[in-house]
C-alpha cells in the first residue's frame, strides 16, 4: 500500500476590478502601508486586513500580492507564497515582492529586472 500526499490546493485569486471603488481605495492604501512599514506586527495586521477585504481564503503564510506583470494588467490578487508565481523585480527598499501571478507567469513569463 502506498501513501500519496494530498496536492496543495491553490487559493483562488481575486480580481482587483471585482472590488468596489471603496475596497480598491482601501486595498491600495493598506498595500502602500504594508510596503513601507518597518514593524513586523503592523505588516501582519495589514496583511490580515487585506485578506479580509479581498475574501481570499487558504493563504499559506498570510501574505497576498497584486500581480505585477509588466506585460499586462490582469489585476489578480493572489497568495504571495504560490510556488508558480514569478519574481519580476528584485526587492530593493520595500517589503512587498513584485511577482507575476501564476497565470501570467505561465502565459508570458518575464525575467527579473535589475
């Protein structure tokens, strides 16, 4: 008898454009604060608020990002820990990574820009 580990399910992304204007404004403000905070506790609280606003469930390490694909503007908000996401910009001076969502990384991958 063999044992097979269950596959990790990927939380479904949320489309930024599906959020109403108030939610988009709040999302943008909180993401900006999360990107610039120096407090780990504040960062975690901001991520929790962002996850609540978007309704994403099953996020692995409580960190979400908006797709930073340089080829399109898909607007997907997704789990930042997704192994199929692709780094598009090396982090320098900010907290949030710049990643393509898994769909963009699969459809039109872009290498890291220095």
